[in-house]
C-alpha cells in the first residue's frame, strides 16, 4: 500500500492563470486563456504526489462562507481533503503568463484566520496522523490571526507521531520551524535569511535541509553528507509551483526508512523542472521527469 502524504495549507488560494500575448502596463489587456483552480502550495504538492503515483490528502483552512469555492475546487480536482472553516474568505492569486516576459505573479496576502483556527488545524492533523500518514508537508504562508510558530507546532506534532515532515515556509515561520524537527526546504534567499548554513541548521537539529536554487538545481545537507544537483538542461516555462513539485517528490522519498539522498535530490530537481513545462502549478510533465531523473548530475560536496 502506498503511504499517504498529508499536505497542510494554512493560507489557501484560488489560483487564476491568465495567458496573454503581452502584458502592457496602463492599457487594457484582453485575456484569451483563463484557468482557475483551488490552489495554495499544499494543494500543488498533493496534486503532484498523485501524478507521481502516490496518495495524498489536503488538510487546509477554508472559508466559513457558503458556497465554498475552495472546497468545490478541490472536489473538481478530485483531491481528498479535510478542511477547517476558519477564514472569512479564501484569497486569490493571479499568474499572468506571456511568451516574452514569462510569469508575473499577483498574490493577495489573504484574510485573517478566526480564533479557533489553530486549535482546529492541530486537531485535524492529529486525527490524520492517527489515521496513518507516510509523511507530512507543511507549506506556504501563515495568514494573519495565526502566530508564526503554528507550522513549527504542527511539525513537532508530526515528530511526536514519528512521521517525517517537511517545512516549506518562509520568514518568521521558517525561523520558528528551524528547530522543530522538520526537514527544511527553503529557497536560496530564505536560507540566507536564516543567517546560517545548511550545515549549521542540521547541527542545530534539523534532519536535513534541502535548498532549492531555481535554475541552478538544489542542494541537500544531512548529518551524513551534502550534495549538489544540477538540472540536465535549461528549462523555460512557468516556474510557479516548481518548488511544490520538488517538495512532493521529496515527501515520497521520506516515506522509506533510509533515504538515498543523491537519488532523492535528483528526483527533486527533475520533478521541479518537469513542473516548469506545465501551464499551471500542481502539474508536471511526467515523461520529462522520468527522463531527467536519470540525467540530473549530482555531486557530493561534503
């Protein structure tokens, strides 16, 4: 039986993608191609886990209003979910994609969570851990109304249940999560913001740090060694969701007792690159990922 990956999204979204010929600031731009779907980083992770052949469940906050567009969107994606109504509304993000300029992201901060949000999400995660989870991925921003340490609290709950957990968060939430027992998955800027190297974080107690480096690939640091992986080729397209795809690949590897880190890191890079080829976040080019997984160059750096 395939281990189930539970993803946690505290600040969900309705993701809207506009594909236009050109983005002309100050002018009217007609949009011939519009796509809208339930989103948020954890939703993207869950969708990619399914494309990789795994089982996933979206655990998220949602709106207290009806109809709930986010819940309906998850049903349309056929993603299993457990939702905690605690937001006055679900924010929207807009990706404007043009052939010449790439992707421009417009992201709402989101609406403040209600007083019961933290207790609700903790109780929901505890129930899902009791039901069985191979790994948990906590990703995305923390809405107003929740403290920055909530992802760290959720990560510690996973650790107490002996379930591997990834924290793909940023800012104050990442700093709080650094000592939670989670595998940390910052990008290059977020790692620099922690004012320490990946080795420092592992020495301080993180099981591993997997830093995504955009077109440069990724780096993994563990107590047993450190590796750098570079993409097999230059990939252009829509980078939105590439990091989420990498987190999905890593979560699948964490469900086994002994992680082969060079193999896992190559998969992270290949899966991230395969997401760039797709027009919306939460999808990957499966054939490209399979080809690149074998071609990614991994070198040991420690």
